[in-house]
C-alpha cells in the first residue's frame, strides 16, 4: 500500500524521510562562519554559565570530567544542506544545568569572537543539546568551532554556536546575531522556521 500512498502525496521516491522540507544531502561538511576563525587553545578555553544567581566556570578538563556522551545525529543548515548520522562527542547541557539553579526560560549562547544565538531552555534540556568537542571521530577543527561548540541538532545549525565560550540565561527570548538579521527566533527545520 505504501507505494500507492507515495504517488498520491507526490513525494519523490528517492527522498530520504530524515530530510526536512527544502533540505538536500551534502556530500561534505561545508564551513559557514560570519567572521574570522578564533584560535582558542584548550589551556585558555573556559566555559561559563551565568544565571540570575551568579556565574559558574569550568576549564577544559573540568567540563570534560562532568561526563562525555557519544551522540549520533542529523544536522540541518538553513542554507539547505543536511548531513545524516554524524557521530559527535560532548557533554550534555542536562549535566551542566544540573549544577546550577535558574528560573529563566531562555539562554543566549556567546562565542569567542562575539557571535551570539538565542535558544529556549526547553530546546537545550532533555537530551537535546551538548557542548561538543569531537565530530566524525576527530577533535573539532577550528573552522568547525574547535575546541568546542554548542550542538543543538534539532534546530537549524546556526543555533549550534562555534567556539562556544558561555551561556547566559535570560527571562525573555532576546534575539542573537542572525536572529537580529532576519533569521527565525526559534529555527525548527521541520517547520521551516528559516526567516521572519
Ligand atoms: N561562532 C559562530 N558560530 C556559528 C556561526 C558563526 O558564524 N560563528 N555560523 C553558524 C551557522 S550559520 C552555521 S550553518 C553553522 C556552520 O557550522 P560549520 O561551519 O561547522 O558547518 O555554524 C553556526 N555557528
Ligand atoms: Mo547556517
């Protein structure tokens, strides 16, 4: 029956059901950066989490000691390319937020180099996001955000801030860099929340 249903919906038979609307598979991993690539060594790298109750800091070793997870996930860029089943390694935001208390429902991610992007807490917690150090079995290249980047793979990839430096919780959903420049506040690829 399913092949008949396909005909009715007009869906292309070779289209992978894991691809959100308007996306195509990329054979390689494109680099998209709004500015120059910051070079941050793991010795100087530091991750901060600021809430209404203060700032917590972790060094490279301290953050990794919280517990590293293996992740296999698809990623979707708003410029229409996707990659499927990418292996990543990182520390879950659930693990990191378990160490702090906040009543805020939103977060601004801040990168070395000045990039920012806003994400609701509901899109960070519950096994949905990580501070990632490795992809495809290798330490993250600087071009791809090394030494560490935010990974929020169920949202468009601009939310996955490269060269992550810290998160700041916020009471309101203030727009980050691309969101101030016309990208959608939320960015769900399955709803094609590309621009607003
Ligand atoms: N710090 C920072 N993070 C960033 C960006 C950026 O310009 N600076 N670009 C975003 C965009 S638009 C995309 S699509 C992805 C690209 O990640 P990649 O270069 O590893 O493919 O990073 C996101 N994170
Ligand atoms: Mo992007």
